[in-house]
């Protein structure tokens, strides 16, 4: 029987993909968590206008530039799930990093809003409002 050796690069790849599985959420796994009643804070980082047209049920709309000011309103013991527009948008990744640096449990929904819609997941609509971009609202 041959002894298998693993390269340093392979070890890094294993660590990366294990972490990716721990901190990414697909639309299916997010919907399952919602259906199970898990303690979640779903944060939509898109514009208030797009948020109003449709978003993940229960999501809140926060402008990335105001997210740090919004942190006191979030529950650090609940899992925050962030998403933005598409697979290529990096706002959710930036937001996840910011939340993690402040000690929040966080996941990023892979594929963003586009992936949610493409998988025909439930959506809800609301009036355009954001903690940062609509008059009268503030993150502080």
C-alpha cells in the first residue's frame, strides 16, 4: 500500500474549501434555514429601489457604506447572511469580512439575488427604504 503525501498547496486548498463550505450559503440552504426557523439576520446590500422590487423574505436593506454604523442593531448571536446582486458582485464578501472582523457569525449567499431568483425561491416586496439611502432613515 502506497503512502500518500499531501503538498503544502493541497493543504491550503483543503483549508480554503472547508472554510468555503462553512461560510457560504446556497439559496437552497438559506431557504432551508429560514424554513427551520433558524436565528438569521438576512442583509440585502442592493439599492433600496431593487430591494423594494423584491428580496429574500425577512431581509433588511443596508447600504454597505453604512453597515458599520448599523452593527449595534444586529444580534451578534444570530447568523448574519449577506447577499448582493450577482455572483460577480463583491459587496457581500466585503460585508461578510466586516461582520466577521466585528465578531459576528456570518455567511455569504453564493450567487447573490440573481441566484435566489433563478432557483425560483420565494420573494417579498416592500416600500423602498434603507438605513442609509432614504431620507428619514439612519443606521445609527
